[in-house]
C-alpha cells in the first residue's frame, strides 16, 4: 500500500492572459476557488497571499487570492485540490495555474489530467524529501 501521509507545502498561482490580476473581477474569481478548496480540503491548510498596501492605498494589508499557499497537503488532499482547479480552470477564459514547490520548481497545471498532476506532486514530494 502506498504511503499517502507525507505532507507537502507549495503555492498555486492563478493567472489570466485576458484579465489583470489586481482587477476586482479576477480577485472574485480566485476567491471563489479559494473558498471551495478551503471548505473541502481534507488535510492541510490554504491561505491567500498578503502584501503591504502601497502609499496612498486605503488598506495597510492587501489580501490577494491569485496566489494561494498550501501547507501540510497530502496526496489525498492534492487529489481534491486538482479536481477543484480542473473545474475552475475550464470555466475561466485563458486561466493558467502554476504550482511553485518549496525548492523553487515551477509547473504549469493547466490542461493536465489528474494522473499527470498527481505524478508531478509525487515527484515534488520526493525531491523535497531528498533535500532535507
């Protein structure tokens, strides 16, 4: 039986060729994905990115839902995540989904089958474990 208890940390970056990342529309679209994942992720956690507000901006801290940070994600949780991303991506114009691993590797998850995405996840887990 395969060990699925190993946990992995990474970021997902949501981009669009047609919509500006900081637009209200895009942030709402990304926020919807965040909410779906947050409610259904069996193990691990998800957090949106935050940055300091620039001079003249109303908020000191800006929450951005186009970069999502995942911690403690197991293979089972990653499977759920990929299913949500697949549905979300199919319903967005020109959406790209990038996965950044803790060791700096970057993979584009757009138009990948679940099996291909799971294989990438396993490889990233193995590489991170070898570096520790």
